[in-house]
C-alpha cells in the first residue's frame, strides 16, 4: 500500500505550520517523525529500501511547503 495518508497528513501539517507563521529559511532544517508500520517491513523484518526513500520524499515535501518552494502563487 502506498502511503497516501502519510503524504496527505504531512502536507496538511506543513500547511498548518505555515499558517501559524512557522516557516523555514532555505538553510534551516525541517524534521518530521514517523513510526515504522507493519506494512513498511519486508520479509527480512527490516524496513524496505523503497519505503525508506518514500519517507525521505515526505520530509522533502514538508521542507518545500514550509519554505514556500511548493506555493502555487
């Protein structure tokens, strides 16, 4: 299953942070936390490499929204 719910919640949380005034400059660091779910684990009981990169992309999306790189105007 693709992490659509995590993607939507990450964007919503980042948009709320921007609305509160918690924006980031380009040189600042954005940090988000996730827990490893059962659907993230492969047959060897470790997180799948593809899922790790997907979670990295969610972090990049949070950074893009909070810095204004993903603004549509």
